[in-house]
C-alpha cells in the first residue's frame, strides 16, 4: 500500500491533491481517499468550453464513468498545477460502496474495508475464494467452499457469507452491479466466477440493508471493482506446490492489456485473460484425512460396507420401496469377515476391501482415502471494457466478461444398501425388490455364520428351510466415481453516463447468465440394473473385493455415463440514476441522488431423465425439473447533508416491489468529526429479503440424510427425508445499526472500531434432519409431527424443507488498525490488523427455542445448530495481522491468520466436562457434551523484489510452519474426515513464486 503524504517515503505536499487535507481532515483518512480515488469524478472549473465539465464515476455503475479524471488525479504534473491554483483546481470526489453520492471524503459513515490490488498480490492467491478467506467479516458458516463439492451436489460452487448470515443475504457485485446467481443454487453468486487478474480492488460494505444496491443485502455487500484505468501490457506467471508430497500443485497465467486514452484518443479499451489450474488432493495423500473413523471414537463418518448381512422380508420391502421405511428390510445379522465374538479382534475385513473398526468390532468401508480434499479445477476468465467519449460531458461504455470453470471430482465407489435404494421409485415400477439378495442356493450363502448368529431362525423359517438374506455392497468393480462440472458465467453491461444541465446521470443495461452442467464418466451405476444383475446371482460373492472378470465386466456395463443436470439462471437489469447538488451548506453541497432499477430473473433447472428417475447411484433421490421467473423493480433516493465541516448526515430510502410482496426501507447514517484526530460514525436502517425462486418453487422431493444415529432405535445410517421449496414462505425483515470511531492518535497510526447489530425476523432456514429427529425423540411437540416411524420404530420419513424460523440476532465488533510510520536505516516498517469479534449469534427456531451459535457446532442437547448445519463455524474472534518491511526494491510481508477455539460435536465417548459449557447454557441431564477445539493460527510469508526494470518477483510460503489441522468431529457434515475443510487448507505448507512483466 502507498505511503501517506507527509510521511517518510511518501509523496510531498506538492504532489498531493489540494483536497487531501482540508479543514479538519484526518491525514490517515485522507490517505485512504487517495487509495480509493480511482472511482472518483474530476470537476475541472477552467475548461475553455464549459464553466464546469464533469465525468462522473460511481461504484454502483463504475464502468459507466470516465477514466481520465482518475488518471489525472495520479499525474504529478496535474497535481502540482492544482496546488498552485487552488481556486480553480481539481476537486476529487469519490463514491464509496454503500452510497450513490460522490464526496470528497472517502471515509463515510458506513464501515467499508478496501483490499487493494497490491494487497491481493501479497496474498499469493489463485482464485477469488482464497481472497475472501482473508476477510475477517466473511464467515465459513452460511457460505460454501469449492471443496464441499465432494460427495454433495454443489456443482463446484463457492460462496461468501458476511457475518455468518448466509450467502443468500450477502450481496456480491461487480463494478457495483449484480451478476447472476449460480444456476443450480439460485440464491448466491459463485465468487470464483469473478476473474482475479481483472480485479483492481475489493470493497466490503460491512453494514447491510443497502438503500443503493438492494434492501436484500442484509449481511452486507462485497463489491469487486475491475481494472480499467490501465495502459500497456502486464503478464504474470504463477506456480506453487505443497512441500508435502502428493497433489495440490497450482499454476496460473494472467494477462492484462490497456490501450487508448479518453482525454486524447476519445476511446479506451482494456482486456484481461486469466488461466489457472489447481490439481486435486485426495484423502490418501494426507495422514490426518485418510481414515473415516478414529480408534479413540472421536469421529466416525464411515460408509456402507460390503458383506453386511440382514434378514429379508419381501412384503415389508415392497412398502419400503414406496417410501415407508429404510431399515424395515430386516434385522442386522453381521459380517462373516469380522470377529466372531465381542471379545475378539481377529478378522478378515481386508478380504473384501473393508477395514476393521475397533469401536464397533466389525468390518466397515473406509472411503476417506478416495475422497477429494480439494478438487481438480481449471479456470479460464476473459474480461474486457471499451469506453468512448461522446463530448466533454458524456461518454458511453461496454463491459463484458466470461468465466468458465471445469471441476473434476474423483470419489469412492458407489454404495448399495436399503438406505440408498429405498428412494428409487424405479424398483416399484419394474417389480424388483430394492435390495441385493443372497439365496440359499448360492455357494456364498453364509449358513454357518447365520447358525451362530443372533438370528438362527433364518435357517428354518422359509418353507421349513433357509431364508434368503440381503447384503450390502460397495461396487468396487464399477470403478471409483468420476464426474465433471462445467460452469460458465456471462456478463454484459452497456450504457451512458455524463452531465445534462447540472444533473449527473448513469444509465445502463446489463445481462447476466449462469450455466452449469454436470456429467458422469465412471462409477455411477444404474441402480436397478445392478441390483437385477447381482440379486439372486449365484456367481456374486459379496465377501471378496473383486468379482470374477466376467461379472466385473457386467458390473462395469451398468455404469451410467452421461448428463446429470444442465441449468441456467439469467438476469436482465435496467438501471438509471441521477445526482444533483441542491444547495450549499456549511460543510459542503447538499447532494441528492435517485435511481430506479428494473430487473427480471429466470431459472431453469433441467436434470436429465436419468437424474429424474432417481436411479443413478450416488445421487440419492430423484431431482425434479422446475422453471420459474419473476419481474421486480426498485426505486431509491439518497440525500447527503454536510451540515458542518464536522457533521454530515446521509438519509436513503428504498422501495422494492416483487410480484407477491413489497417493502419500503429507510437508512440513516451520521458522521461527526470533533477533532482532527478522531471521528465518530453510525448508521441505522431496515431491510427486506424476498425469498429466492428456488426457496419458493423447488419441488418437494425425497432425499437421503447425512449419516447420524437415530436416538430411538440407536441405529446409525442415512434416512429418508423430504426436502424442497415452500411457496408459503414470507419475506425476511431486518433491523440493524452500527456505531464506530476512527482515530489517529499519532501520525502514521490509524484505527477504526465499529460495533454492529443485526436482527432478522422470519429468517428462512432449511430444517436439519438430525435436529428434527433429536427434538422429536425428546418429545418436542413442534418437531414430533415432522418424523414418521413404522410399527418397529424405524424412521420412515423426515420433513426437512424450507421454513420461516423465529429469526436471527447477531452482534459484534470489527477492528481495523494500520501503522505505516517507522522508517529506519534498514528500511520502512508497517503493520495492519483486521479482525472481527462476534458477541452473539442467536437463532430462534420454529419452536421458539434459541440456539446460541457462536463458537460451537451443537446445542446443549448435542443437536446440530442450524447456523452451521451445512458446515463452517462462527468464530468468536478471527483476524489477519500483517507486518510489512520495505527497503528499496526489496519487501517482506508476514501474516498471522488466527481463529479462536470452539466447541465441537461430541465424540463417540461421553464427555461431561462442565468447562465445555458457557452461560446461558448448562450441561444437559444426560451428559454427552462436545469437546473443545483449540485456537488455531497459521503464518504466511512473502518476499518481493522489484529491482529489474519492468519486472517484479514474488516468492512466498503459506502456512510456513506446516501446521496440521486440529482433529474435529464435524458431526457427519462433510465427506472429508478428521479436519474441517471449510477453514483448513489441506495444501499445508505451500511454496509459490510469481513473476510479473510490464511493458
């Protein structure tokens, strides 16, 4: 980051904009104005043809605005001219994310964190997802990482979640405009679709319910500003790899080129290209992630084994196939390869590819070695802008970018048991029982084992002879599962901006489209075909790892290789905004802005016929197609009133109208600067979020839960659930306020502290099946009707669709400290600290109970809390602390990434330590509490050298001490085991280097 004016190594006063330190200015704050002034407007009062010539540039519509004003503000000769003629000099006004009114002071009443291009380069990241992980206000809870694609239908998506309030409440913009949500999700933007090389800076508005961008931005706004004031050509090559052997190599090439100047050529263009490849890391390549269970019983997410025998009742299975039960196929008998008694550990589990579980004293399948810890991803992003000058007061623009990602996921072989086959309706249609049956005629029928088991009657109960039994199976001969996700985002925006009769205007049209397609290449069988092949087949031996070559070839032939889903989501928007100065106040102009937005969104989710049949192994129940669209419009206004040099107020109001709901929401913000060294700011407002199209219209469909243990039958497994949209959802309403201060006690040291408080009513959540089952089993009258059981007590169905909960209340403090002022004989030192402390995150569930969600994954009853149902953690404290050193062409940056401790889900063994509980919680009557996961920190180091003309070199280490992840339970949320993939990077110590050449 640049050195502030007046500081050693910084620009001289003559090089500084005349507005840089006006009356009452805080130097450190004015320095930030320099950094962000690229988005400003030049007002030149001495133009020969006009008394005032304006070229507005806004964050909301930044690509509509002229670049030559920003370039002029960086030109020393022009700055010197301004200093010598202050009465007719340049007045630099900027528009910061969160307001549509341009102003001289970049520090508004709203907390905005800016990450500059230079800071991005120091992070050594290869995609936008990695970039946002360094924002302390961005939480792993409520968002999604690309690694969560393993075993789940996320299709390679990665999302952001400010305050842990969810990606659906975090508004992601590019150049101040919305882009299309991910086509298979429909509620959030895939942040990896934003081209990293084209990013100039990122502005994070940490105060939500924006009157400018949309009242649905309840959690805040992340605005990616793309580069456009660029001349010449810049090429960057990057390569990195873990120091731990096995996977994870990354390579990237970026190219940026800019031509022309609006001031002289009347046309300017910029082009960028980003090509990157990240190689996968598999579970077997990391010791901490290659076991699905721990021998001490801490975690256990193992999957379906081959050779587990159960009793068989075809009458019950017929009803099972109609969605009545999962475990009604009979009682468990055991596995003949496991120990013959509870006191023995002798086993032959490896004979059929299984492993021995000392906790359960049986054979189980260990999928973890074959689970991807990171996927194999190739990204290609292309972006371009073209701007033209119509006359001195007006210009036109066009911007476009296209982002394509190809994600390859390789996983364990497909499982077969009644748990998975029960939701496949094709079995009922063709009259086949959804189980693999071993007949008494089979040479592999385990008569001796059954005779010694707890069910010897099986040998005499069918017409006076042996009964068939069912067996689970892992289709190793079908190959490990392999599928590919291809996602593309298209963005086009064009429009005009300028000044007409002292009114600044921006008018634009934008078109966005997200297209996502998934195809399978191996390991996904047609379930009915495979069951028909193996059930009652005397050649099938479930007690070996591989079948005979002939049968193996037949199993391979049942694989479904083809399309799974292809979906698209489009948005079309027309935006018009005007701005005008109404009067002069003591502190500056009374400015007014107003705008209107017309938007149409449409989603078309198109699963293939195979996916709709529910007959593809590994995909669970059928997914039904749906298409929906809607039109909406918004009108907003904003008034900025600088009553005094020390006091400024900003009032905005916005009305959003949807087909079934509308809402008007105001927002008021104040900034008070009593002294040069201190300023206070605060804001209060309301918000409104209409449910997304998928939340409303996704058809209800049967699905299969994550692995958990039924507290009634004590049977571990996956269960039938019903998930989908809910057309009866009502909009979310929010109230929020923030209060903060900015201080500069000494020159070169500045700090801001901001308190925030957000309350959401009618928060839309997807019920967690395990929580529903646990509370129903405990007798909760609200949850009891959501779980149905058969006469034996087995779960037959769980209702877990979208509902309106009581709401969410969260509050905390953001801290930002910057020190830039120590210059020594060995170089200049500086430091930056950005951290977030969360005071509370309380979610009121549908029965009125409150889940205290900070620093924990489960409630006192050991049920998963809804805030982290899909993964992630709401840390009490999280920060990034960077110490910088610069000496001529050399530079170093050392960063500590820290997160506080938390309480994880309980292990298999009881833990009754009262210290694991904090008020207002208390240990439950039956003590089985979670365990404490200690605080965790990693350190990153990067060095740079710029002593070669037109070239710069960077060499860095991420996680330089190769910290291994803390062992966690994860509550069955992920297919990765032994660690939390939402915050730990399995690359471990990662060394990288890059070279940039400019010409």
